[in-house]
């Protein structure tokens, strides 16, 4: 994993690496491949949580993504988005599969709606950098 990405994750409590076969299986079920940087992150750590700058980040385990997205009825309320984590509160962080670039976006858990989507970065690195450098919204 890129050292510039690691600097943003240094305060997070990271999980053990994900099994590459599990990652590929989830990708096959979803019908798309994860962005390369995010895939590499999963090989380094299967999710994790903790402070990132003035913010909080919780990244879900890859094997829980499908069940958790179904539980939140994401396909019904925000089709094309796949939640990969949250701020530990009311904001979901997602991959936007409506674009072939798969940008990282945010949306509220309550009032989940495509009109509420905000881009948080075109790459995993940009996503982490924005969370790391932006002041806490609360």
C-alpha cells in the first residue's frame, strides 16, 4: 500500500488483511472491481476505524458489504451506490458505481437519496486526504 495513504491511516485501528479470494468473490457478486487503491488497502487491512485528522472514519469489512448495504436498502433509496463505511454517525461513505471511475462519495444515512450525494474524492487517496485535512463538520 502506498506510503502516502498509510500516513492518513496511522491513527486508525486497522483489521487484519482481507483474503484476496474473498475480495474477488465480493467483486464478482457486485459486478464491478474495486478501485485499485481501495483493493490494495483491503489487502493491507480488511477495514478499520478511528480518527483521521479531525474526523472519524469507519471502513467496513469486505465480506460484510453486501449484507450491510442490503440492510440499509441502499439499492432502493440510492441505486448505484455501495456503502463501504461511515463517519461513525449519520454519514455514509460510498463508491458511486454510476460512474466508471467509481468515485468516493458521501450521503446521509437518514434521508438517503441520490440528490444528497457529495463527491469526496476521485480516488481512495483523495478520499482519505479530504477526510484528513477537512475540519470536523460537527
